[in-house]
């Protein structure tokens, strides 16, 4: 493994928290632990700079500088300039703002493409545009595998399409979608690509220049940070969309897609995500861009962790794995179909110190496409690079007793 679990876990206060001892965390897709670098920045902001930022006195100046640093650091981690970055209360809220902005930009008769693999946050806000005369086309998953096939995308693309919205990977299927290829297809017909990266970003922030996405959303609180949604938008596009903020901020890119006052402290704390990724890169070693090195090491670590679990699950005939069985093709967000509702199995696993969850995870349309009753749902086991090999073995032992 490229990352020493002891050194990595030492960077998360949760692993030293007495109340969490003996508990193995397998609900990371619902929200990860926060890195110490993030908590330190958050504590400092509330202690030393809990004032209105961007003023003329020292504490206010420092507060504004701390916020500016977060924009710069998150942008650097994504391989873009700071004017790409927007913060909001959540990715769902950010998607809603974007949907409203596109509703004022698109014209009746224009078309958009959405998927039924997405979390509803990257689906419902776009589908509502049908109320404004926009044609909504669905790129549908394969009903058996849950996969989004590129051929199925080609079937719904033409020059009427102005937007394609798709996930980097599903929070249930887990398969990593070929975003760069999707971007090429969208751009070829003159459409922009909006990517929901919430389920992928915790496994390594991508280089947006390589991906080719025009919009990329992720949740900081699922990526070792505070409860904020991060929205990266190509600056030229952000300035074309109708202003969603106060009218007098129309010329300010950072404010145009932020209709409410931002959470100053949590924005400042988000710089700690980049701090942490640099720490990961240092542990991994090597040379070059630290964010790309962290991404590579995190993925390699997770693949090594996922293999024994996937091998175990593939060997059972009383549970069905949703998504690919190859660890290299997926994020370690592993959903299982079981005869019992997912939440009931999760309750039993909790008796073994396994923190997992069950439900539909706001992927209602995907559940229906896969023939799963959304009320029955799936058992979801989600982990990240800080999960230890011993915790994987504890999970397998608990599953052996409870499935």
C-alpha cells in the first residue's frame, strides 16, 4: 500500500476520539471525518477572526485573506484558477442555483440530457427546466448493471442539446464514468457538461483541465472538510449565465452564483482540504504536483482495500453487488441488494461496531431502473483511503455473521 494507515489516521482527530473507539466507519459516502488541518483552520477563524471579512481593520482583513486562500487552494487542487470556484451550503443547493440560472439562459426548444444514475441533486434541478419549455432527455442506465453506456448517450445527443448533466460516479453503482469522453461528446454538439463529483471527490480531487468538465460539483464535508458545497464553473460560462446574486454584484464572478451570504468560517476552513492532500502526497512520496500524487496514492490505497471485500462478496450467492466487481473500475462505495431492507442489515452490523447505512440514498430513479424498491433500498458500505485493512477484515467477519 502506498500510504501508511497509521500516519494517515494520525491526521484525523476522530480516530483518537474515545467515543468512536471500536467503531469501524463504513458510511463515508454520507460524510467523511474531518482532517485536523481543516479543524485547525475552522477553530482559528472562530477564535481570532469571527468578524465581517474584507474590512479595513486587522481581524477583518485576516478573515478575508483566509477566505481568499480557500478559493485559491481548492482551485489549485482541481488544476484551475481561483475564479472557477464558488461555495454554497451544499451540492444540492448549488445544483438548484445552477438549474435556475440555466433556466434563464436556455430557450424553449433547447434540450438537455440528464441521467437516472444520479443522486437527485444532479437530476431534479435540471428536470424542472421542462416547466420552462426545455426538452429533457434521459441517458438511461442498463437495467442489470446500472452502467451508463456511451452508445446510449450518443443516441440522445444532437445539436439541440445545450447541457449534459452526469455523475463522475454514482453513489450506489460506484462505477467511475469516463468523464473526459463524455465531455468530448457533449462539446462536439455544442453542449456544456455539468458533472456531479460528490461521490468521486473523496477519492482524489481530479484535474478539471484533464476531465474537460465545464461544471464540477462536490461536497467538502464528504471530502475531509466542513459542511460546504463546492462548485467549479468555467469562468466564461459563469459570466454568461444570468446573475443569481444581488444585482449590484453582477460583475463579480464569485458572487453571481451565490444568492445568499456565504459561511465565512467554513469557506476559510476548506483550505484545510488542500493542506491535507499535500500531507497525503508527502506520505506517499515521489515528485511532481502534490495534488495529483495524492489522487494517485488515494486511489491505489482504496483499490488494495477494496479487493478482499469484493472477492468475498463475489463469492456469496445470497447477496448481489451493485456495479462492477473489479476494484479498479469503481470507487469504494459498495451497495448490496439483499432480501432484507438495507437499513435492517445495517442495524445488525452496528452491533459489531460497523457503522454502515441502508436506504435509497436519494438515487430513487436509479433504484427503480434496477428493479429495487426504493423503500427497501440497499445496504451501502463506503470507505476511503484512511480505512485500515483490519477494519476491512472486521467488516467481512460481521457480514459473514449477519448476511
